[in-house]
């Protein structure tokens, strides 16, 4: 039994009873058993090595691609996540899960964040991240590439959690009626709900935007004292 911010005692049994009376169903996904993978690419090692706690923005980004139903066919969403505050900083949607899609999301992130340098970019071993086109984009932006071990989703777990939150909290179970509807709804989730409203446990209950703003304020104070 716990007490919330309104000093109302609430336990699992009471919460379940109230949910049943209000016809509310939990949208939490069932646990999935993932295969354990262990093979790294020799040419692109796993430099991040699950060190997901970083000390400042634009130090490590990670990316991944998921699929969204858009009425008559699947569309694909590529997202770039800044690990510091778990903030989405770039995204793109198309009907093809290719390097052009992931490169667009990367370009958006690079431009919106003011052309940062020496960023580490981490992803899985998908061809849309290991292609010559994508690696050339990383080279142009002066980024270091890190790749997960084959078949090991935990090497990129922050992205897995972000997509799980998107699909359980926002995307309808039947998908969207059109590509444009899906695109506008997902942009609202990324830029407004997820970044500016939804508290994140990793940020100590702060939203990604609040966490970054607090970092900038504290950095400014330290600079003034030095």
C-alpha cells in the first residue's frame, strides 16, 4: 500500500478494482524472451558497450527503426535519441527501411543540435546503419560509429524502451488510417508529449527537455564561478 501526491492510499488490489469499474485495461506488453547474441563486427566494434549513462548532451546518440501500420501498408520510423536525457533529436518516416531513411533522421539531429562534433552514434547491425551511404554520412558529421552485437537488443536498450513507450502509450492498436495521420501523430508524441510532458524515471522524474534545461543552467553557474 502506497500514498500518492494527493495522500490517497492505493495498492495493487484497489487499483485493479478501480480499473475494472472504470473499464480501464493496462496496455503493458507481455515480457518477451530475447535471444542472446554475442558476435561483434570486426570493422565496427561495440564501443558503447552498454555505457548508457552519459555526462552531457550530444555525447552519445543511438538510433533504431520500427514499423507503423498506416491504413494499407507498413511505414517505417527512424529515430535518433540523445542518451543524456533520453531526448529524441531526429526522426524520419518512409515506406522503405533503407539507408536514406536513417540518414534523414541523422541529418535532422545533426542540424537541430547545431552541428555537434565528436558524437558517438550507436545502433544495431541493420544494413541501413552499416551501408556505405550511412557510414559516409557519419564521416561527414565527424561522428564515431558503435554497433551492437548481433541479435542482442540489450546493447541498444534505450531505443527499445523508447519504441515500446511510443507503441503502448500513443499508437492505436490498429495503427493509423494513413501515412500523413501517422506522421503528424508521432511528431506530436516526440516533440510535445514525450519530450515536454512525460516524466522519465532516468531523469529523476523530469522530462527530457527539463533535464537538458537544468543541465544548461547548472553548467552556466559553474562557468560563472570559475
